[in-house]
C-alpha cells in the first residue's frame, strides 16, 4: 500500500512541479528569469528520479519513507506557518517597520490593499483600488474608476489614497476644465505617483511650481503602448508640454505583454482606431467595480496558494542564493516596436502643437548592483535619432546625489519617495522652462 501511494504521489508531484516551473519561467516571465528557475528544474528532475526509484524499493523501506515524508512536510509547513503569520521572511519589511516606528512613532500598516478595501466597505464607504484590469473582447480600460476614493499602495508606512477625476486618473477633477494645460504626463505607476499622497507626486509638485494646470494621465501597469493609447483617447488641444515618463524598471517588460492585446495593437495598425473611452466611463466603472470584487475573492485564494507554494520559506532562502540565482528578471532586448510607438506619440504631439519630452526614470537596482546599460544606451541613441528631447534623470540628477538611494522608501527597493518625486519635478520644471 505504502509503496503504491508514495510512488504515485511523488511522481504526480514531480510532474506538477515541472509544468508549473516551465509556465512561470518560459511563459509568465518570457524566459527572463530562467537562471532563477534553474534550481526548480533540478528539483523537479530529482523528485521524478526519486519517485521512480521508490517503485523498486521493498514494502518495509517504502513504509519508512512514507512516514518520513509526512514528518518532513509537517516540519516544513510548520516553519512556513510561522514565517507566514509573523512575516519574518521579509527582512526588508522588518527593517522598514523598525525605521518607520523610530521616525514617526507609529506602526507600519501591514495590511494588503484588499484588507484596506474591506475595512472601507465595512464602513459603507464607496471605494476603489488601483489594479491591473485585463482587456475583454470589447474594452481595455486605461485608467481606474472615476470620482471615487481610490486605494493606491503602501511603501512608506501608510497607504496612499486619492480621489480620482472624471476619467479615473490621479488629478483634482477641476484640472480638466482649465483653459490651458501646461503639462500633460503619461507613464506608469511612477507617473501616477506610487506610493505617496498628493501634493507629493510629480504632477502636484509641478502644479505648485508652475502655478499652472497639470494633467496626470499616468496609471499603474501601463506600458508604452497603453501610454500611446491614452494620448489617443484623452489628449486635449490646449496642452503645451507632454511629458513621457519612461521607467527602466519594467516598461519594456510590460510592452511585450501589451503587444499580445488585440485591442491595444489596433492603436498601432489603425490611426483612426479609438475605444471612445471618454464616453464609456460608466461602462468602465461597472466593469472595474465587478473586477475588484472578483479580485478581492481571488486575493484570499492567492494567500492560500502562496502558503502552499512555501513562498515565505523560499523568500528566506533567496537571501542566501548567489546573485545569479536571485529572482530578478534580466533586461529584455530592446524592442523595435518601442521606437515605432515613440514616433507615433511624438507625431501626435506635433499635430496637437505640444512640445514632447522623453524623461528617463532610473531604477533602484541601478544604484545597488552592476547595472546592464544596453537598453539605456540604445534608447538615448534612438531619441537622438528621432530628434526627441531627452531628459536623462540618471545622468543629470540621480548621479549627482551623494546617495541616490535617498530618493527611494527607506533607501530600499520601490518607487520614489516624496523627496525623490519632489526633486524630479523640480528638475523637470527647470529644464522645460529653458526650452
């Protein structure tokens, strides 16, 4: 009995492990984290080989192995349970909690955004969440729900929350009614202002410095193709300067996924294509509200799934892995479609009589390790060839700082902190004033 059950269980587990590893490595991460997943491939092969061997062992030995496996799993999941409920596996988080308590005297908010969402719902408050909404057959939202308190993110100790505008972006709604728009910002979460409150995001600081109107059309998880689509959908005639904020952290990774969207690809192939998103905000609100409720349920399942996958133990072990095997995706090779998108975006700016600025946002990892500059060099060259104004925040701002990590939360990985956003806005304002 033990021989049969143990062998079948182990060989089934090895196949599940192998296929899941392949999915994560080659499909989800597009092969960019293959070195990291190599150790899991080895473990899958080892588990398969071991399971085959158990078929040839005698009943007595298999019985001992069966009970050893039970004891092993009991010990492993006991450790996982401890790390899961105490969050002891996240050294960076523990350090943040300590620093935040020392600096503010307050406790770091350890809730995830869906737990915060639940607390708002209990108080019968109308609330939304910033999250990635996949396209349906009919629509691909490029922003969030409109005119609603929106839970953003927490990297600095407390959650950033903002009231969205009429189109679901992070602006005071009155900005859309201004006669002239000095700056219009497109980009991903950095442009949107993760994870700070107004008036500490780039758009808010620019409003204060210029004493003029600024529209922030940045939104988390958007990449270059979505950003171009946003210009097509939401650009207004009275914009003087368009600021395209490029994140070296993940823009090219997101672009690879965007190019698989049948809706987004139409913005590249058909210059007359539009989703008419301005007229569909009620549809977007209903769609996103439904998706948020679904995500709230999925997040509970995800917690269980992460527990089963031993996420906390693996995070702890990652601290001792050689750098080669750390779970950090490699830079993707430069995608030629990116250049095509920038040409279309800059041409759209010219048609609108708007100045177009490409602003290069450096990533935290650049200042923590030997950074691969291949894409950085390539993009600078492309912008020069396209005659697009290139604002290099790495070379002209971050590199001049005594410690560029001061611009990140607790000098740790994440988006910029209030100081970082403020310095960037100051720099952009001064450079664009001279043009």
